[in-house]
């Protein structure tokens, strides 16, 4: 696994969530058992816009070759995955849960991407550089 693959996978997931929440907010909210008040539909569309932007940025950044850029983006996406996981768990298991159904699916997505970025940042060993001839 490498940053290119992770960025591409993350991009596709973000684009799908973004398009769903932007163009079909009531259906997307319905998948999670959330009320569809006017305000939640608007916030859902704003979330969709943010996910669409993130997906496009990741898609274009997947071809970055600079290791510092890859690691910086990987760290930012790891923080995002961890905070997203925490917020999802709070929204699912709080006494007045906002996410009433299928919260486990969103938590699983954040967990998988968090583990992927953790592996790339802290566990993956880089191959040794070949000496110049």
C-alpha cells in the first residue's frame, strides 16, 4: 500500500459521500435515521460540499511525488479520520443520538482510513535508496 492508493480510495469515498449529501440530502440523512428539518438538510448540503472538495483535492494530489507533501497530507488525513471517528461514535452512542441507524458504517470507514494512514506514516518501512553509480 502507498499514498497514491490511499489518496485515490479516500477520494472516491469522499466524492460518493459528497455527491450523496449535496444532491440527495434527505435520502442520505434517512440512511442514518436523522431528522430532515430544513436546517439539517442545509448542513447536510454543506457537508456534501466539503466532502466533494476534499475528494477532488485528494484525487488531484494522489500523483504528488514529494515525500514531505505525502506525509503532511497523510498526517492531516489521519487527524481527520480520528476526529471523524470520535464525532461519529458520539453521534451514534450519545443518550440523544443523532445517528440512529448505520452509524457503524461511517465509523468503520473512518477506522479503516485511520489505520491506513497510521500504517503509512508510522509502520511502513521505506526501501533503502540505491547508491548512485
